[in-house]
């Protein structure tokens, strides 16, 4: 049995209620919150903070866990993903990792650009409403 990969992402909202999304510069070129793989010895929350720093160059603080979900990717690997709602503590979002991120911007959560990442598909609207503790398999 293959090991399950862990992923984490941070949903960030501005004063107008818009969500910060990145456009992947690889694979399916999907839109989603900053995030990625949880490294060994790292918690999902720590991974969301690190990935956000690496991808868009800002410091964030985790507010709460929005939800957890599982999925299988196109390589038949299983994933367990953690979606957090967070706030910006410092910096302005920019493309900090151009080989990985094609674009970054603020979008209306009710009409996001497509296609979306797995975590954005499930947790974008719940995150915008402040929901917590959702579990989906």
C-alpha cells in the first residue's frame, strides 16, 4: 500500500472579502490558495505558513482549520489535505517562486477563476463564511 501524502493550504481574505489565489505554473495550471506538501517533521499548519511564504512572500498566522479531505491524484497517489483560514501578518503578496507560481491575485470567492485545486474546490466558500472542522473523504 502506498503512503498517503499530506498537503496543506491557507485561505486568506482581504477587507473586501476577496480571496488570495495563486495560479500553478505546472501540471493542470489550477487556481488555489497558497499551499503544498507537508514536509517530514512539520505539522500541516506549519506547512501552510511555510508554503505561503515560499510562494507569495508573505508572513501569515493561522486562524483555524476549515476542513480536511482526501483524494486520489492522476498518478493514483492518495492525499490528505488540510485547509486553514489565515491572516496576513506582514508583506504584500507577490510571485516569490516564479518557476512554481504563474500569477497571484485577489478574487471574488463566489466567482473564482477555473480550474480550481482540490482544496479550493471543496473549501473556498466554507472558508469565506468562516466555517470550521469540515471533514470529507
